[in-house]
C-alpha cells in the first residue's frame, strides 16, 4: 500500500468568469485539505471566487483516438447549432 496522498485536480472560477477552469493538480489527504491547499497555491492574488477539487482517480476521460466516433453523431444535428436561434438583447452570458 502506498503512503502517498491522492492527487487532486483543481478548478478555479475567477471573479470575471462564469465557469471553472482547470489550473493544476496537487496532493492532499482529503477534499478539505485539497481545497485549502488549492486556495494557498492557486489563488494567491485573491482572483478566485470558487474552488472545485476532484480526486484524479475519479475522472474518466474519452480516448482522443476515438474522438471521430464519439463526436460524429452530433454533426448531423444541425438544429443544435446556435445559428438557428435569435436571442433578445436582454439575454447575457450565453
């Protein structure tokens, strides 16, 4: 059994942003420690308003070599593209 702490992926939402962006990784004993360490390491200039941490072992990703097969079905659904819709000026952040 390894004595190494698990690896956590860190996502920060900035004051100007609406989404969380991956900023790096760190090792921590648990989620609470990962959030505290992420705050100390990745928000030194107080630019963040929210932190997400995810244990790296819990992330499942698609295979880049299979991207054609994975994303091909979406290509025939042109109605999903925003070019078919007009938004009123009051709608923001889309």
